[in-house]
C-alpha cells in the first residue's frame, strides 16, 4: 500500500469515526467537580480545541439532600489585550434569573444571587 492509499484510508476512517460520534449523541466532553456539598457534572458540547463554547450543561446534585439542578451556560474567559477576543480560560458560567453558578478551572464552585455569594466551595476535579 502506498502513501496515497494509506492517506485515503485514514481519511475514510476519520470520517466514519466522526459520523459515528455525531450519530451517538454523546456529549463532547464531560467533567465532574466534587466539593464538600455538591457533585457538579459539566458537559461541553463543542469540538475539542474550540476557544469558547455556549453549549455547556451544568448538572449539580447536593450530596446530602440529593436535590439537583440543571442549567445551560457557556465557557468563561479573560479577554485578550484587545478586550474582545477570549484569551485565558477561567471556567464556566450558568445563569437562571438573578442566580449565577460559576465553576472555575481551579475547582471552585461559586453560587451568587446578585452580588451576594451563597456558595464558595473548593473542590476536586474527578
């Protein structure tokens, strides 16, 4: 088999793998943060390498009461020097009404109502 045939087979294999992944409906990536009181599952439904994503799902369960919440949100970035382009990845943000739920890359879960912080818990990415 020459290099051209090998390249065609690799492209065909990659195309099949991508089609299968798209058909399966699986989320792109799943991350889980465990804090003292919460287990937070983050599902990122954007291709790997995409700088920002507005198709992120948040599912948090209180470890003691089993109450849970599901939200949709986006990635959170520090802007570049131009003030427009996203540069450094900070984490994820989810909003419902005046409530905001922030999961930082460092593993901190923040829940705020307006300016008031209700939850500020460090966690471990599982």
